[in-house]
């Protein structure tokens, strides 16, 4: 029987259209009910989006940068005016609490603001008289059709890391959001049209592997930005590069927070609560591991966390008194719960067990309470793997160096932080740790929009980080022009030596 659920369509050439014979349910994780169906684009539909972006490129590339930037300024205003509607969609499909959705949107808006400065970033470099009567300059030209593939956990912010700067630099874009919570991403793209983006400059295709593979292999797509899990990031990077594309692929994480014996433990515990359990642990910058230096530190941190967890309220994200909503889907809920079972089997001490949580009136929702393990050890699956849920593990070590060796040995290097009052220790840590984003008494050191975001090791494949100044470089290619206007009537002889200013 055909589904009667509202259908989420693609946005191609400025129009909402159907495309592809397959579709998937989109669930409200707080109720466990399917509320919409999202169309899954086939190859032909994605090719239609690429063709639209290709057609829109010449005129958009030649639009003055200031006019392109004005669309971003208009979009900022529209995003602020529609914040409630956007965040309601995020919470309905992702599950995060509304205040968290608002925080995500605000960070996204800051990327739109930064993209509106693109004319300043695109000014290039100019030198007069690099040789006698010779001037030279470098300019940053748009690539053409660019594409983005985004994860479920930030359906508004992560797409805004990508396409605003790409289009502000004169490119056109095809976006493939997560099929698990696509509505808010689509609404933002529609607002961008309202803000003045011409048809075809930004297209949204919903879908899965078939859509992604089409973007990866179509020669008209010049660059791909990806954010998601490491196995897929690695696949996107190797396939995209083998097709001659520029690729940046941000992957998964397992971020460690070091707590030193001299830290302000009460404040460190408060910071860890938000970093571990905010957004149900579904953040690539979440803290799923605490490395406590010394047993007394570990005992104090575990005791403090237990007290705070007991005060936490778990429930639907629409309830303003809730701190933590549900996990995104039933399979993800089962997976995270399986990790807790695994941790118990491996011999870690389960200090707080959130597996029995039930939310009255929402019994079919994907709610898992906060879980806390003590005595987690390297080599355990719950230490090594990204769980992406409300599961925090405490590892006990004796020295800062031991903590740093553990972090450096881990395959991921996205974020980390240290809690201490010792400036020397903090400086040594931030200077030497093999991780891309470091916090000192800051649990979630997510760079602001005018810096760039990216991890090290298997948390990022590619050379340039996401958003900020790196984004302008990623979405443009440098051209260097050297120019000379010889004086009329002056006869010049041939020169056979290599041109230089010797
Ligand atoms: P995911 O890798 O499952 O999906 C990401 C995107 O890839 C989605 O659009 C999805 O449709 C597509 N995809 C999934 N399987 C594919 C396949 N086999 N072939 C081609 N495309 C495929 O990630 P997710 O579960 O949506 O998001 C969570 C992950 O994203 C976590 O690992 C998290 O750490 C990571 N993440 C990283 C960052 C970062 O900046 N490093 C930021 C946010 C999320």
C-alpha cells in the first residue's frame, strides 16, 4: 500500500520535485513513529541536479562577489526570523533538545555571516614591478559544480559549513543531506532561494549510496566536502580522489578529556556533563572518555558525575525542562545499548546504568539514560570505538605523559581538552598532543566560524579543514597572472636565459 505520510522532495533548479522510485521513513525518535517519507534519488535525479548546477555556474561565477555576499546577508536575517520553525524540525527528526537545536542553528548562522565576507577573502594578492614594468597577481577562481554530503547529527550546521562559502566564492552546489533527518536542511535551502539565490546555484538531493556514488563519479563535480563516519569518509576520499576531484572528508572521533589533580573538579564535572551527554553524545566533538590523572582525581570525578547524572532529566526534546533527548533511530539506539552490554562483559565498572530508562508517554521513543563506566582500559571495545551515544568512560592513569601517550596512540584525533590550573602543563599538552582541536578548560573546543574546523589522524582525510579561511581555499583554485605592457615602438631582442630579476 502506498504511504500516506508527507513526502520530502528534492530541490532541483529552484523547484521541489520527485525523483527516484525508492523512499525511506523519517522517524520522530521521541515517539518512535514514522512521520514522513524521504525520496531517495536515483542516478538520473542526481544527474539532473548536477546539470542544473552546471547550467547555473557561468552566470553565478560572473555575478559580482558583493551581490553574491548580499544573498548571505539576506539569508542570515531569514534564518533568524525562521529559527523556531527550523529548530522544531531538527528536534522532531534528530531528537536533540530545542535549546541545543538553537545552539546548532546559531553556529550555522555564524558560518553564513563569515561567507558574507567572501569578497574580502577573494581579493587575492597583487605585486607591482616583480620585474621591470611587470606586474603580477594571484586570484582565486571558482571551481564549478561542488558537492556536499552531510551527517545526521547537525542537519543545519554542517551543511552551512559547506555551501554558503562555496556559493559565495562563485561555485554552484549539490547537497546530499542525511536521509535520517532531512527536513531542516531542505528548509534552510528554500530560505536561501528566498534570500536571492538563483535557481540551480544550490540543489538538494536526498538519498543514500546511489546518490553519493553518482556525485563521486560524475566528472562535472569538481570538489566534494564530506562529514560523517570514518569508514565512509575514507571511501569518499579514496573514490573522489581517484576520479580527479578535490576532496575533504571529515570522519569520526573519540575525544579524551584529561583531568589533572589540580583541576577545579566541580567545574570540570559540570563541563564534562554537557560534553558527554549533550545531544545524547551524538557530536563528533563530544567527550566520551575522561582520563583522570591519579586515583584521587578519578574518585572525585566519578563521584561528582554520579551526583550530576542523578539530576539529569531525559525526555522529548520539545520539553524545555529536559537535558537530553532520545537517540536518533532505533538501530542506533540498539547499537549504543549493545556497547554498554559489551563494556560490562569486558570488565569495566558500570557506575550508572541508563539502559532501563523509560519516559512516560514516550515508551516507544529511543531513550537511553546517561551511562557512566569507571576503570575503562585501552584495548576494550568501548575505549577504542566511537559509540556516539550517552556513554562516558573514565580511564585511570598516573601521569600527564601517560594520558598524552594514550591520546596519541588512538586512531582518532578530532578534539581533546585538559582541565588544570597549571599553565605549564596546559601549554605542554596543547603544544604536543596529536589532535587537531584542543581545549584548555574548554570541553568542546569547536572553532568559531572565522577559524577552521578539522581533526588529525583518521578524523580527517584531505589537506584543508572545514569552514573558516580553509573553506575559501578549498572552494577556489589559484590563478597567477603576470602582465607587461611593452612601450610602443621599442624593439626588444630575444632572451634565452630563464627570466629572473638577477
Ligand atoms: P554516516 O557516515 O553514516 O553518513 C554520513 C553521510 O554519508 C550521509 O549523508 C549518508 O547518507 C552517507 N552514507 C552513509 N553510508 C554511505 C555509503 N555506504 N556510501 C556512500 N554514502 C553513505 O554518518 P552519520 O551516522 O550520519 O553521522 C555520524 C558520524 O559523523 C559520526 O561518526 C561522527 O563522528 C561523524 N561526524 C564527524 C564530524 C566531523 O567534523 N569530524 C562532524 C559531525 C559528525
